C-alpha cells in the first residue's frame, strides 16, 4: 500500500517533471538547429551517397509501390503521426501501472536514446526525403493529409531536420523490447510488429531514409548495453536491502 501511494504520489510527480523537462530540451535543440537548413540538405545528399554505396538507395522505389493505394497511404500517414506519441505514452503508462519494476530501466533507455539522438541531430542535421521531389519522392502528408506540418502548434515544436537517427523507429523498438521483456503473455511477441510497421511508415511516407532507421536500431542496442551495469548495480542494491530487511524482521 505504501509503495502504491508513493507510485501515484511524489514518484508520479517526478516522472511528469522528467517528461516535461525532456520535452523542453527537445524545444531547445529545435531552436539550435532551426537555421541549419542548407547544411541539412548537404548532409542528406551525403546520406544518399552512402546508401548508393551500400546498395540500399531504393526508398523512392518502395514508395512508388504504395502511392497507387490511397487507403494504404492514409493508414501509413496516420500510423506515422499517431502511433509515435500515442503508442509511446500507452506503453509507458502500461509499464508504470502494471510492471513498475521494469519501468525505471525502460525510461532510462528511452531517455538515453533520445538525448543521444538529440546530440546527433545538432551535429548532423538532416533533411527528410520528402524535401527532395527532384529525386522522385512524394510528401504523402502534404499530398494526402493530414497536413500536420501546416499546424502552427506542431510546426513550432517539430524539428523537421532531425532525421537521423529516427526517433519514431527508436521509440517503437524500445516499446517492443519493453513489452516483450515485461509481459508474460504468449502474445507479447506481436509487439515486434510495431517497429516493423513504423519503419515502413517513416520510409514510405518519405519522412526518413533507410539509414535513419538503421542508426536508430544501432543506438537503441548501444544504450541498452550501456545501461546493463547500471541495472545490475540497482538490482544488487535492491537485493541487499531485501536481505537487510529480512534479517531485521527475523531478529
């Protein structure tokens, strides 16, 4: 009972404060790079060269396969826009309420990934494929809707030259990892579909390059591995506290 009161009392207030602070940091980063448009275009052409060298510069070919179906594009546009934030809030809430012991690590990984990505966004601003109609890309959000970047509220917060690594893909991967790790349901593996569909959505809507998604996956894996020593120390500390409490109780 005391633990539950703490979880929905000062601990919840702390988590809300952390989330708001993270959002404010994102706003600051946007202000830092908002005038780096020219450099973002140059960097994108560099990424295209890298993809050509790797034989994976085929985003426009994949996009052309779905442009003939307004229903598919409609779904991809909304998945890109809605599943990113709603999905992330949903799985964090589920973890906090149902699997609180796992919440701390997942939040650390999510923030570690996000803050590292923000640093990369400052150092390597990158224009999305939809800004390159000369290469054959179609801005599906502007063409089919919803025209989210026409909204003043979104335009004032979204960093449109923060393509690499893709936070859409990174957060989707973290969500799938968290669900598979925390849940005991045999259906938990279905969570893998979320990052797969999100990767398809960000590429087919011309919001990200393939390398943005690959960089996101590499970053998430790196942060999870970097967090392992932290998690082990916390588990050891928790184990010692339990042993101490058991000894005190038995005495």
